């Protein structure tokens, strides 16, 4: 059977379903092909379930510290199966919401495995999709435009392949039925430090091993150093600049042991579980790219600024094109692709202006260039910095660690980047992102009146600090 539509989307994750909704808004007939559940990795195996667990960990940490707020608690205990049930409830509620949006926008959803086919009796050009449905039946979807949104999967380290028991990826870790007494985390990027923060709050003994010289290798050095200090203060062991010998790993009845080294220093590391978090790999295999003129580069689909592949009527978005591999970036790219195929006007898409968030305790957020990146681009940089310890609301809330750093161009006054470490900075970064979109200067944000007492005051103060005009520090 053949299904015809204006837009077909291969992949129903965050980028795919948002693109589908935008296309439907523009009056297009849309078919989404998804082999698992709508919402993809973000909703079912990534952003949402992990943030639910992080929220439970944060609440547990606050309760354990309640005496500092004048509240005495007795008999407080963590019941991890209930934490997991809450996570599943959150995911299911949002999953139902996505399904409702598909129905509301009259978007047809095919559950099955899709594969792009070349020119055939169905279409004179490549881009039709053969879909193997769950019941074994076949459908062919022929569309004027195709959007590839096939996502990514956890990267595997040879010799440390996940077994779901002792060696875990972030996806297996989400399914833990009980907490381990100890865990080794190989990889100190975003996923690794979030799991480290969460599990430490749950009472797990945590060791993080990172190959780079700092945690969060892509973030500002000052932010990374302070985060590492605060994680260590909470009892998390952090080893940077370490090379892991995967071949040395040995699974025993007690867990796993492996060897790591830094120069001439060797470390034998043991724990009950091992979490491998060394990035993600684009899903570009077995989707029929060989039947098209679509080009891949370093394992990801190559696209232009309009999200078009080597075949102009086929677009690609999200993790399968590499880059930021963030859910909100995928959504934006999906909207961009649909707007382009519909002939809408597009604005410049500068990926460095997409906010980046890390949900540790305290949180990390950034947008734009770091100081090091800006200098490498030849900019004459001036910075402003302001600590949360000088913000009244942070002291009231009992979370005063961290700071906000502004990177600006000395001559033009342009905001080149903003980096944050502290309470709720994943919410505060939105103001900085808007400022960059509007080409605002530090002076303009500093002149904007920020309500008192709020955490947002730190944004204004850090902006004023660029010119040495901050008031509170």
C-alpha cells in the first residue's frame, strides 16, 4: 500500500514530532514514521527521565540538610523503587501529551522501521520510505519532502560494552531497580557529571574518570574547575587527564575493576557498577542513505544552513547531523527545515548561540563563546564576573555557590558569551540567550531593572561588572 503526503518524517523524537506539528500548522499533510515510541530518546531514555531522577535526588539532598533551615526531620529514607515509579509517571504523562498533539494536528503516525528507497515505481526520485510495520506488513510513504530525524545512541567503548548488569550506558542506568553501593563513571561530560551528582545525592560512592584535563571539556575552564571542586566537596572522587585501559577490566562477584593511568601514575579502580558516558553516535546506518545522494561526514549526515542534505527535497535534523546533539536544538532545526520547505523566511542559525545546560547540583549553563574560544577567534576580550554569595535570594535559599561570567568584546561591546554555575542557572540562561539574539550589550542588560530579591539580579550585576560598575560586590 502507498501513502502519499506533503511531508514525511523518519523519526518521532523531539526534533521529528516538533517538525511534524509545524508542518501541520502550515497546512501540510504529514506522516511520522517511528519504530519505538513518540518522543524518542529525550522523552524515554534521556532528558526527561534523567531530570526526574535528578529532581528526586535534589529533594532528598535538601531534606537531609533541612536542619540548617530550622526544620528537624527524623526517619527520612530513600525508597528508590518509588523514585523510579515517579520517573515513569512523568514520562508517561508527557508521552500521552505528544500523542494528543499528533491527533490534534491530524498527523498520521506509522509505528515501524523505515528505510529510504531510491527511484522506483512509487516515485521517480529517491526519498520514498519503505516501512516495515510492527505486524510485519509493509507500507510505502511517498512525500514531496522527507525529514530525517533518526537521533543517536550511546557511544560504546570497545572492551567496555554495556551488559545491562555491571557495565551500563546511560540508558541501562535509567532502568536500575536498586542503587549500587559504588559506581565508576567513565566520561566527565554532561551525562557523566549529571549522573555523578545525582547518584552522590542518593548516597552512592562515585568516582568519575575523564580523559581531558577538566570536567565538561567544552565549557569554560573556570566553571569546570569550580564544579569539580564542589563535586569533590560532596565526596565525589574526580580523576581528570586519565587514560582507561578497557582491556584490563575484570568483572567479579563484587563488581568491576579496571586500570587507569595518568602519565606514570597508575590507578586500580573498583566499584559495584560501571557507567560508560563517552558521547553519542548518530543513527545513520540501515536507514537507506546508500540509495540516495546524501553524504555523511565523520559519521553524521551533512546538511547546509537550511538543513538540506545532498538531495534538496530531503532534510536532516537533530542528533543525526551531529553538532550540539541537544533536544531543543533538534526542535529548532525541525522548525527551520519545515519553514524552508514551505518557503518561509529564515533567520540566521548560529549554533553557538543555543543555550547549553547541565543539571548537576549546582547547575551549569552557558551560551555563546567561552573566554578561551573568543580569544582564539581574535576578539579583544573583557570579562565581568559576579558571585552568587553576594545575591540575597541565593543566601535565603541556602544555595550560594557559583558565579556568572560575561565575556564581551572590548571595542564593540557585543556579548560574546555567558557562563553560569549556581542555583537554577538553567532557567537564568534564557535572558542571556535573548540578549545575544537581540545583539544587546552588557550595559543594556545591566540597565534593565531586575526584581529584588531574585536570583536574576546576578545577571544584571555580572553585566555591569564588565565595565566595573557592579553594585553588590
